[in-house]
C-alpha cells in the first residue's frame, strides 16, 4: 500500500508499506478520505523533530475491509468515520472497532469522526 511520510519541513514522500495487520479488536479500513487537521500544521511546517519520518492523518473515513476475531459491531463493506491518531494518509489503516462510527450513505468526505471522539 501507499502511505505519505513527512520527512522534513513541508516534505511528504509517498512510500510503499505493508498493509497493516489487525488485532482481534480492530478493523482494517480502506481509506477513502483523510482530512487535514489544524493540529497537523505545526509538524508540516517544522518537520519531524527527530529526523525520522512522521505518518500524519487522523480525520479518516472509509470502508471496512476486514474485522478482527472479537469484532461483532462491524462487517466488511460498512462505511465508517474513523478516529485514528496517525497513519491516516494511507490506503489502509488499522483501528480499534470502538473508534469507528457508522457513516451511512452520505458522502464519505463529510463523515469525519474526530468531532465525535471527544
């Protein structure tokens, strides 16, 4: 899969990475939209503090691809808004099922879950 890595000030590079492996309480979501949050402005301007890449993106919506063995609330094909803390600028993200919220049939670019996470 492809993922955006912040490697320096205002410098994303698209990298190849393995599709995340999910834990029993997680789901794998195919990312359709990942919004840009104001909290990502400082890392974007200044770059990663240690020189190591940072994987931003936490306002995600998408479609459930697979579910862990303990997940009963979601199924493949479900459309969800997702609250993640990183790695949302990617094709897939692994996330706890509890952090996925039904998106209904509306446009997925309107289904950001971060406001619901508070």
